[in-house]
C-alpha cells in the first residue's frame, strides 16, 4: 500500500482505533485474558477477510494488533 494511502486510511480509522483501545482496556480490567483478546482480533480479521482487500486488511489488522498490545 502506498504511503499516501496508508496516511489516508489511518486518518479514517483513528477514531475506531481510539474506541478499540478503550474496549480492550475495559475487557482487561474486567478480567479478559490475552487469549480472549487475540480471539477478538481473530474474529475481526475473519469477518473482514470477505469484504476487504488483502493488503488493506493486513494493514488495518496490524493497527488493531498494535492497539491491543498489553501496556
């Protein structure tokens, strides 16, 4: 994916990533394990695999995985 496209995509998804980070933090605070967080990421990837370009999905999933990293 070209750099300009990546920047545009990041601007679009930034609000979603912010909410996703909050959700992951809340789940951890409520006792979710890393395996459960990983399962959530896998569901996101599986669901979107059918509707997204593979390169775009790979990029977005890297952003979600980074956002889900334990502090």
